[in-house]
């Protein structure tokens, strides 16, 4: 159309000037429209609110995906998503267990501000040196959540899968999601352990069905925010029929452990070789592929941004029969070493301008809230996501957010043998403080990703600097520090006390 009108030769007078006939005026009008139309369309596209999809895995480790270096697991869909998007190498969960991180995603705040500092409802830790603090057991209703902000901004909001931020009055539909299909509804019909295990085994595929059904039946006049939160790859580790057989064969081809490649170091699993775990991860990968394919089939891919992340590091400690390895990172779920808090993050979609790139800027799950708002062209709400900063510009190839310290506060005992403590990352330096022993460890992550060389004794100045920053932050957020247990014996449940009496009697 543009070429046709621009190439027309207009009637002219003797001086060669175009005649101002009615025909010529109409021609000029259509030429102007044709020239401006692409600019108007471009501006409209720029102002059009994108759809947002967030895929959240449970307990998936930093090194579990092929695009993050796994040689045993197979994740072709997520690897392709990374090739066509951007992969973040230094993204952190705000907690080393699930509920704290999930609260940070919903609020943009460090978990200590919401009071959800352990997985809900927490666990007993009798007869320990320190008192086991109790976390808050539901997301506070006075928090303005990510979903509420998206809904206020005109978005359809849907949550599918694991919530783990409270029940009975504190479900996703109580915090801004219009649709919720998840664990509580699924478990309501389960009357025995076998039924619950069967539901869990089928949950990834069923939740993906729910998600694709939502995409097909959504209101096309409104943008949407869809969150699909998997149960996988959390324990219990269950072989996925039709998938596990392939990994059993692969595991059979692995050479035995050697001094250079041992299976474990006495505390942590050092190699990935669990077929059942690999099959669960493959189910998550297939789900992600189905979601991306459905977006393309419905012609939504050009205006939909997809995030994929995990809520904490992979379970690798041997006390819990850890099914995966986070090597080269140290430890795993429950610990504030890198293996417990550094997780995958992949972003795919039109917001990514440098596809196939790897971002090394340290970011944390609190940052997701303001990032989603900026991508959705919604006003920032700094009083809500007080700790998070948007990294939307990074997706567009722009500058990183200003450098800052990152903090973790985990004042609880955990089954992975973690004891209460806290951590700070400042630049390339990371400090961990353990409350029970009073020990402080200092690592330079730029040269020691495995956190093997403790600089606390040799670099007292940096140790004191980071320790002071950590303590100042803890005071500012009113973090609870577990006190000494005045009577550890009295804190033990009756059955524990009885067993101790019997053992004492036997020794006599």
C-alpha cells in the first residue's frame, strides 16, 4: 500500500506544481496514513501489556539442567528455552527451603520481613543447644502480593500447583489469584498414602493440563499472569513410568566412583546418577515444552514472557539420601552454602533482546516482583517490594541494577544437619555465621565457587566488615536470633525422654 501511493505521479500545473484537486488531497491523505501506520503499530505494540508465565520447580538444583552443565539429566526443552532466551548464572533464592522463597516471590521482601523464615509449618528440634524458633505459618494478609498488583493492573491471574504459604483462608485466591488449582484441592480426595502418592506422581502432567486449558479458555481481551508451581522434583523421589527406564540404562553405563569422581564426600552427593530423580526432572522439562508449544499454537508467543526458576537448591546432603548433586557448588537444600541457595533462572520471550546470553549479575528472588511489574508496564510499589529491584533492563541488554549486598537469615535447625545461622554476599565476598558454634566463614566466590577456602582467619578486616553489615541489616529488619535453650532435656517430646531413660537404664 505504501509503495503504491508513493509511486503515483500526481497531476501538475504549468509550473510543475501538483494541482490541489480533491483527488490529489485524498491521495496525500492516504500517503500520510500509510507512512504513519507502521509507527502507530510499533507504538501500540510497545505499549501493549505482555502476558507473563512463571514456571517454578521445587528443590531443583543449580546444576540439574543440561544448560547449567548436567551430563546425566536431559532437559532439551529448558535448554532450548535458554538458547532462545537468557540464562542467569548467579540467581539466588531468598531461602534455602521452599516457603521463605515463595514468600519473597509474592512480596518482593526478604522472608524475615514476612515472618516466614522456615518451611511451613516448620519442624521440631528437641534437645538442641538453641531454641527452635517457630515461623509464621501463613502469608500475612496485609501484604500486597505480586498477584494483587497484577490483578489491579488489569491482568487475569491464575495459580496452578504447589502453594505452601498457608491453608484455610490463606490460599492463592486469598492473595490476588482469580483461579487456583493445586495441592489442597488435589489432596482433598486422597484418603490414604497410596492415593496421595499416585496423585503426586501424576501431578506434573495434570497441572500442565490445567495450565494449557487456562491458556485456551482465557479472556482474550485481558493480559494474563499464569504461575505453574510444580511438586517435582521434591521428595519422595518416585520413578516416572515411561521415563525412568531410559535413565536406568544411562546410569548403567556410568563408570564406578574414582578418587577423582567419588559418589560423595561423606556428607554430600558429588555426582548425578539417580534415574528416578532424572525421570522426575524430565517430566518438568516436558511440561515446560508443552507450555511453550501451546503459546505458539495459540499465537501468544510473540507477546508472552516466560520465567523458569527453582525455589531453593537441590537436595544433596546424605542424611536425607539426597538424590542430586550441586557440584561444583557446596552442599544443598537447607544450607546457606551456594548449593542451597543458588538456583537456575531462565527467561524467554520478546523482552529478551540478546538471546542465548548468560547474565552473571547477582540477583535474588525478591527481585522478581518489581521485574514483573516493569515488564507489565505497571507502576512500581516500593513499599511492597521493599527489598527487590527490577532487572527488566538487563533482559533488554541494558545496565544492571546498582551493586548491593544480598542477605539470608535462616535461624532454624533443618533435617539436612544445618544449624541456625545467616549469610551475606557483598561483591565477590560471602560470609556465613553459625549461631550454635559461633563460627564465621568467609569465602571469595570469584576464585572459589566451591567455598573450600575459609578466609575468616587470614582476612580479619573483610570478615569484620561483612559481619557488621550483616548485623546492621538484621537489626533493621528485626531478625530473631535463637536464644540458648535453658533446659534442652525439657524441650524433648515425651517419647524422646522415655527412650533416653531406657538407654540410661541399659547402661546401668
